[in-house]
C-alpha cells in the first residue's frame, strides 16, 4: 500500500514538472474528437484522445507492471 501511494505521488510530481511541455501536445484537439459549441453551450468529448491515452497506459503498465 505504501509503495502505491509513493509511486502515485512521484507520478503526480513528475507530471507537474512536465506540464509546460505536456500542454503543447494537442491532446483533446485530435481529429475524431467531438467538439460542439453553440451560443450558450459547449460540449467536448475527446474520444480519440481517450483511446490513445488508454493504449499508451496499457503498454506502459504491461511493460512495468508486476
């Protein structure tokens, strides 16, 4: 349990350090992401971004998983 909490903290810390670089990546604006904007309403559903992140996380967790 402690190992999981420490790894989660380190991961959040590293993402925080890498945030200036990560925000330049066009996630959420990929072709296939649904974006609808009307006068009083904005709907964003980044389906392609979610699929890509899922694939990346699956690969990383399978490589480094126990």
